[in-house]
C-alpha cells in the first residue's frame, strides 16, 4: 500500500464505510461532511445479504441488531385492490449467514459513524467542498476558500457529487416521470417482518417495519407527468399521497391513511459515470452510479464499493488500485441498475391480459417452486465482495 492518508467527502453510508475500512488498514482518514452533525432522518432501508457481508466483516452486524434492526422474513408482492397476495419471496430460504435486515437509516449511520471514530477517522463537520482537483497530490477546494490535500480523495457525496462533473463533465440526468413519497407511521397494523410491495396501475407502495417493529417505513411511487425535484426532504401534503393512492384497499389503505408527515422525491435517471477515478480521486456509491429505488440496493452498492475500494488500495499502488476498483465494480452495478429499472415496469402494470397472466405466473411459481423464486436472486444476494479470491 502506497497511501498513508486520505480524505473522504460525505458522511453517508458509503463515506463512513470506506473511511472505516481504510482507517483499519492503517490509512489516516479525514472525513469532510457539510452538515453540522453526522446523522440521517426519516427513512428506512433494506440491507440485503450482499451488503450485510461488508457490515459483518467490519464487525458491525451484532451492533446493528442491538439497534433494533428487523430481520426480514420475506418479500411479499400483492394486488392493490384488497391486498391479495400475488407472490412470496421467502428470505428464510437463504443460507444461514445470508440474513436480510430492515433498518432505520439513522441507526445504520450511527453504527457506522461510531465505528469510524473508533478507527480514529478525523471528522470535520460543517465543511462544504466546492470542487476537487485531481493530481499527484489531489486537492479539495472548500466553499470558504480554504483547501485540503491528501494522497487520495474519495467522493462519497451522492448524486450531486462535486467530483462527478470534474471527472465526467455535466451530468445528463432526466426525470423518470415517477415520484416517491416517504413516510414513517406507527406500527398499529401488526405489520409482519416482511417487505410488502402492493402493486397497482402506474404506482406501487412498499412497506416494512423498522426500529424493532415499532414503526413502518413507507415508500409510495407514482407515475406522473409533472416534474418534481430530487432530494428526500421536500415536504408534501399527505392528502396528495392519499389522492394518488385512492384506489388502494386492504392494509395499504390503512397505512396510507395513517400518514401525518410525508416527503416527496422526484426520481431522476442519472447515467452510470463513464469515469470513476482520475489521479488520486475516486467516487463511490451514488456519486458514481445512482440507482432507482426499485431493488433496494442503493445502500448495499455503496457498502460493496467501500469494501472493494479499500481492499484494492491496501494491495496495489494508488492509480492501479483505482483503475481496478472501477473494473471490478462497473459490470455489477450496471446489472443492478438495469434490474431495478425493470422492477418499476413489473410493479406498475395496468389491468389487462398481460397483468393477469403475469400475476398468475407469479402465484404459480411462488406456490409450486418457492425455491426457484429466491434462487432467481442468487446473483445479487450471494455476491460477497469480502470473500477471499
């Protein structure tokens, strides 16, 4: 390893994970976060076995369970009219070490931040980067006019990364014609330890429990023509959510009716970056490859990136490590992104022969060959970036 110090931009999941992984390998890491404190609000996320492999190898799985992560038992697809089950993906058929968790994002951030601090990562909060300059000793230009230098700069600063335009030029994001509402409601519905996907014409609702089952996380996606901005924190009136999902019945109706506070998020499609690195600068997670939330893999891909990048830095000269990092990761993330986009189409089918046939097929496979249902995700869930090659 020829790197002794590094700067990480962004105190989210990918940034904290890569900072911890590098620091544990002997790199002096400084993490720059523009917020005044490390933390996340308001949303749940799903940690599938491929992402959990990274947390386990960082020694954090037990801590995550102590923070009331809910072990997922299944993913259930249902019809919107009355919530009738269409198919069940039995997560308990996964191998013993391939667990699936539902987690409040703030809890995972706290677990990762604590691990980073224990690994002696230095935190600079309220530190906003304006741009970066790759080079033999790359530079972060801060908005206050100051600069920071390190042998390696890792941009884990999301879809609006300051590194992405430097490495790739202007982004060509496009509104997908879909928006997502996010909300948390008290679990007064005896929601089981399952992720439920209630599918309707041009829209779907995802629900799963977090915080030990005390809360239910909701993500409601609707196709629409009206543009909406990116970002999770655009407040909206719950009545707009209820109007958009007026046709939904069963448990979905009760959960939507319980929403008191909700945010609206415009879903935009960003291309996978052509260039993930240059002269001591690399991007991880959404900075390099934003993904739509239809396969619950955004956090998991960031965790995989973090491990692979740290592992390559530990074994190879800097520039070779960065080139091999992109080579190792790009094919996989492109496959994940394509699969996520395909789910949106399957979830939003309109009434008709195609929808009826698709749902009948899913019901049949789910009942007759449940192992085949979960086996279709072996390429995703059994992929372990921490395994010794």
